[in-house]
């Protein structure tokens, strides 16, 4: 199931799950829960998990693989094995601090001078080379990765699939026949559109709240993420290296104000490592 | 160990450039050290312009007039940098530009500042790339590597609860 993606299967699953969840949304049919966790995380964390009940975890992973292949079609991997292995070790370590440690967490650095990071369903997470180069400490990078991990934990992209999948995509998926190993254009187009437009602003705020905590659990300075948002605050939206991120996220000032109100001084007594210099880590991995 | 000249110059340039203009969003104390029980050097009113030198955890070291000290980082907001294109902070991570392998798509070696980041157009033109995805999977670390990372980095894990959901 978690071996290499079979994209035909992905598309069938995506089609079925979209149809299923559409029915759920429109007619309030109670589909049998496919809950894969012994804990009712939905009741703890609000509605996000409940809204995507029609899509189970293997389906979520396959959808994520289709989205990841699309992002890699926009920008390839950075040809630096040290950087790739390092972000995987750090990112997976962070993911182990969460309620979904068993996803196939996979991290990658895109060969892109811009400043951005992306997540897909199922635990596939991307940062750009330009972001990595601008990190002042490992704690900042941990903050960014933890924010993206937050999107995966709360299934923000699946929620967007449910909210925005149009009739043509649903039709395409429903009419699809097996045996086609190509990723359907409609899925690629959906992913392209989703990553151009970005998520709901509230989902971004939620990922900020989670990012701070996951980094803190892991032993990192929890102010790494706010420090990165301060970097964003300084940038002009006209700077091409920042414009896509700034367009797809709430204003950095608002993100900082929200974290400011939550964090206060409650982390002062925690161990808060800034981590090794990233340049040192790149030599280790 | 010998530090390549270009890395060194990037580091020096970063240090010189890293005095970012910011302002206080509330009245705050300037402390002698990066902790709240450190001696208070001065009272800084709301909306005071100052320069940020560095950060340490929740604290930013600032130059305020003739004085240098530490204030809570979230009492500050940075001013938007004038101009666009290459930003000063781009080279600040200890010369990472030199240490990362040069981009295979870059036209001009390691010079990245003149090349723009991913845009909507790049996304619009994208075709799925399953081969690249397979390559990505080949770099994934298993749990043992992840656990070993935390041990090697001597990180202390804590059981910190999530923030409560904000009131709607």
C-alpha cells in the first residue's frame, strides 16, 4: 500500500472519495467512519478531521503523492544529497513528536531560489533552496517544517480538495478507467490551482500554532517560527522571491500578532536549543 | 579547517548587514541580558525605532540610540526593507550559498540572487513528474534515523500541549 505510487489507483481512490464526500456534504449521509486512530482526534481538535472522514489514510497518502509529483514538475529537487538527507532526518524527527508519527513522512528541498514551503496530504513536505539558505538557525528551519507538518496533521489540503473540487474534476475521476499509469490532467490542474491560491487563512494560523508547539516538543527554540515570519514581514511583496508565499498566506503582521497573544512568556522555562549551524549539519548528512 | 574566502566574505557581509530596522509595538524594557530577570537598562516607549542585531530565543538584541540591550522579540515588528530583489538576509546562514550544491537549473553557477523564485506561472506550466517523486522517496529517512537525529543533536523533548482552539 505504501510502496511506490500507482497513479491509476490513486485516481480511482480520489474519484471515489470525492464522490463519497460530496454525498456526505450535500445530503448529510453518514458514511461509515474510516477512523484509523484509536483516539477521537476530531473531537479534540475541532471539525477539521471530521470533515475529511470520507478519505482514509492510504487514500490521503496517494492523493499527496499526486500533488507532490505535480510540485516536482514545477521545480525539480535540489541536486544536493546532503541537504535532502538532512531535511529528512530533521523533519521526520519533528513528525515523531506528533499524533501522526506513522505517516510516510518525506521531506525535500526544491531547486528554487525563492522563499517558500509546501505540504501535501500524507506527509510530503517541500522547502525551497532559497528558504534553506536564509535560515539563521536550525530552530528556524524546525519552525518552518513544523508549520508544514501542522497542515498535514489537520488535513488542511484534504479539506481544500473537498471544498474546491469542481464538477469537471469529479466527472473526470468518476469516468476514469483503470490501467492508466499517467496522472490525470485534472488532478495536476487541481494541485496547480491549489498551490497557486493557497489554503484558507485560518488554516495557516492553525499551522502556525501547531508549528510553535511541535518545535518546542522536539526541544527547539519555539521562537524559530516567529523569527521566520519576522523575515517575511521585512520583505516587499514585489520581491519575486517572496511574492508567491506572501500572496498565499495571511499578512505576516497578523500572523505575528496572533502568535504574540498566544505565546506571551510561557515558554521561558523550556529547554530551547537553536540547534547546530545548518552548514555543519550538511556535512554530517 | 580552512574557510574558503567566499564563505568568509559572505559571513562578514552578513554580520555587517544584519542590523535590521524595527520598532516597538508596545512599551518595553531594555534588559542587560536575554532574560526577564536581568537588570533593566532603560524603558523604551511604544513605537520607538531601533536596530535589531541578533536574536536569542524569545529575545532580540537591539541598538536603541546609544544603548545596546535585549528586548522581547515579539515586542518588535520589523520595517519593510526598501527595494526588492536580493535581500541582505539571503546570505546570512553562514555562507550556505557556497555549501549547497549549485542548482542544476541555474544558468550562472552559484549566483542565485538574480534568479526569481517559483511563481504562479511556473505552477501553471507544471507537468507531473513521477520520476522526480521516486527520487524524492529515495532520500526519506526511516524512524531509526529520525530518532538518532534527536539523540545526536542532544535535544530535550518536552510534553508541550497544543494551544487551545481560539474562540470563534
